[in-house]
């Protein structure tokens, strides 16, 4: 099954510390992944939203699934994987944060495959559109 890739670069007029602080909080991702409902189900050992923390995502009538943070470097990096309940496999999300003087840049990539043929290629366009729209509308 073909691997799908989403790659988004978004600049913000906010300092990297503000953008990172907002996007590192699991529940704040609801504004990016609309219409998903997101809640923290496990805190990380060293940081509440850091490595080992997990969130549950519910999207409309689909079954809930879980994502777990696998790397966390404040103001620089957040990586996560789907760890339970998704029609996707080999999912890996990476958010890299860069300072641009007074503003900042987010480089966000997600790669994944479907557990069944065509699943991933059907999910990718809607997911990418939602993330792009949510990031462009983001206000801190």
C-alpha cells in the first residue's frame, strides 16, 4: 500500500515559544484538526504533553484513536505516532519549529499508510485541507 505524505510550512507573526506552547497542548489541536474532538488521556513523564503523553481523537462517527508523543524538545520539535485504534499504519507526525526574528515557522510533516487498500489515499486530502485551514486561522 502506498505511503501518503503531507508536508506543510506555515509562518506565524508570533514568537516560536508562543506557537510551540499552543501546539504542544493536546486539546489545542482541536482548532487544527476540525471537526476532531481531542482529549489528553496520559501525561508525559517529564512534561505533561511531552514524551509518553497520549491523546484520544474522535472524528465524527468514526471510532476514537490514540496518538502518543515520541519526541519532544521545547520550542524545536514534537513527534508522535498513532498507537491504537486507527485505520492507518506506519503513521509518523513531525512538527519542527523555527524562529524568524519576531515570528516563527512551523514545518509539519505526516507520513502514513492504510491498513486496507485506498484508505490512506482517501484520508490524505481531507486531513491536509483541515490542517492547512486550521494553521492559517490560528490566533494566539
